[in-house]
C-alpha cells in the first residue's frame, strides 16, 4: 500500500521525467507551428518546476 508521502514522491519523479523529456526535445524549425509548441513546452516546464517545489515543501512538512 502506498503512503501519501510515497505518492507525492512518485508524482515528483514523474514531473522530473517530464522536465527531462522537454529538455531533450530539439526544436523542429522546419515544422509549421513550432514556435507555439516551443512556447507551450516552456510553460509546461515552468508549471512542473512550480509543482515540484510545492511537492518538496509538502514532503518536508510531512517529515517534521
């Protein structure tokens, strides 16, 4: 059975994997709409980083 903290850690790990995948993606300048895709990736990365910070705080609060 998963504990709430292990669920938070799993979510954090998935968000970290998402960020890594975004960072690996190379822009496809020959594609139409690439600028929109790149901008969406930047926004998604920022949201994931924000959520990771929130999860880190929640995990720290549960440990204390």
